[in-house]
C-alpha cells in the first residue's frame, strides 16, 4: 500500500501531457498495490478548472493551492512560490511518494523542495515502482548511454519522471474527487527576484515538449529554402519544430528549439529527424519518441540506428516529394 501524490503541472490552461503520464503510471501502481491512494497537487489561480481532467485520469483526491501569483502568463518568478506551495501540500497530504513531471519547472525546483522537506529525491527517472515503502527506479545517465538502477526510502520520496516513459490513459472508472484547499501566502517581494520578460518559444506555435509530432532540423538544412520546407512539412502535420545544435549554429533556428542533452527532452508519437547525424547528445533528448523517421543523405549516419523508418536521400529532393504526397492525401494527415 502506498499514498501517492502527483504534481499536476499546468500550462496555458491545460494539464501537461507529462503530468497525465505521471498520473497514469501511479494508477497502474495503485492497481497492483491494494489499498494505495492517488492524490494530485494543483497550484494555480483557478484550480477547479482542472478537477474534471484530474478525476478522469485517476486522481481520487486533490490538494489545491489558489493564488494569483500562479496566473498565466506569470508576473513573478515561479520557483520560490511553487516550492513553498508544494511543501505546504506535502505537509497536509502526508504522502509516501511524490511523483513530479520532469520538465523544466520541476528541474528548477526539485532540489530546493527536497532540501526544504528533508526528503530524498530521484530525479529524471525513466521508470519507477514502489515496493514495500521503497521506491526503485531506472535513470538514464551519461547522455542515456547507461541506465542506473537507483532506490530510495523516505517519508516521502520525491521522484521526477521523464517524458514519454509511460502512456497517458484515462481511468475507465473514475471515482468522485475529494477536494482539499491548502492555505498559502507568498510575498513576492521577499523572493528577491524579478521577472522582466516572458519569451514565448517559436516552434511553429506548438509547445515542443508537449507535441505529438516533432519535425526536427539538423545542419543538413543549410539555407532558407530548407527552412521553408521544414516549416511547410510541420504546418501540414500540425507539428512543432525542433532543431539540433548543428541547425541552431546555422542561425536558421532559434536556440529555444534545441533538442538534446543541453536542450529540451521530447517524447512525441512521431519524430522526423531531417539532416541530423544522430550524435549522442541529440539522441538524449529524443530517445523517448515512439516512431522515428530519419532523412539523411549519408546512409551510414548514426541517426538510422535510432530510426523506425529511414530515408537515405537528399532532403532537398525527399521533402518536396514528401510534402506533395501529404497534400494529396490531405485527409490522412489529420490521422497521423
Ligand atoms: C557537452 C555537449 C552538449 C551537447 N548538447 C547537444 C544538444 O543538446 N543537442 C544537439 O543536437 N547537439 C548537442 N551537442 C552537439 C552534438 O555533439 C552534435 O555536434 C550535433 O548534434 C550535430 O548536429 P547535426 O546532427 O545537425 O549536425 P552534423 O553532425 O553536422 O550532421 C549533419 C547531417 O546532415 C546530413 N546532411 C547534410 N546535407 C544533407 C542533405 N542535403 N540531405 C540530407 N542530409 C544531409 C549529413 O549527412 C549529416 O549526417 C552537444 C555537444 C556537447 C559536446
């Protein structure tokens, strides 16, 4: 039996897909360990907007912090108030395990939260289980070249889960949600930090870390013509645009679209790597993709080792044909 608490992160009025993956995994664990409970932590200026979705994915109880400091877009740095809000929720919920989505927000606060509540933390794991009060997990390390087997015991243990590790699925038999409001007060002046500007990443208007289709450009996309082909393909597929370090160095793609060890981690259903060699540092950020399509003119490029489907050819010849075929089968595009 385990009391599981998940942090349901929200973005632009939605619970993030990664948070729903976390919730779905906790439901599997609760099914295997009779008597386990699943609660969700929600921190927002309007928590009730998310209750129905939380129940649909398996939460039985929700601990809610309501404060305008968490309004979107933020007007103050979120790290300190979020850490304080989650610490307050954990104090009330008294969970055995707290599972958080390992996105950029959680990467920023996990260490501070662990110190604040004196809890052990297993960051950025790709799988985990709870056995007799012990959390056992696997963690990709050294740019995912090795898998570390780690375990922790504590009250609670903090675990952050990588995107794409488990599928998000709805609970066929949702239970009524019990709601607990957790008191919260935060003085933005004492944080000592000021938010000067919120910059929205330009990735075809779609959030890269949440996208179900990603079109990623590499150094092989060497000019504006190539960039236009990438944009046209992404628009047809409703995809977000990502890039390798090589593509960013050309100046054609913004640094915010970097995927990899030093960039974003993505886990789409379909990842299309175009003119990308497949360096380990890049693969570290996309290895959670379900289907990988690689287009590269070098048939021996390492990227093909990670591809479900490979096209050995010049992108300037392959992409126009690919785009034309998609246009002709317009109705199929919607079902990708
Ligand atoms: C500490 C560290 C951290 C790093 N972090 C990251 C990271 O987070 N993300 C990242 O991406 N990289 C990262 N890198 C850099 C990484 O090692 C690679 O250098 C980089 O990923 C290469 O980008 P690329 O594949 O686009 O370019 P290249 O390696 O130059 O490959 C270009 C590919 O395009 C193909 N090509 C060329 N022309 C065409 C054409 N017309 N049609 C089809 N194919 C074509 C070529 O055959 C080649 O395979 C990091 C490196 C270090 C040292």
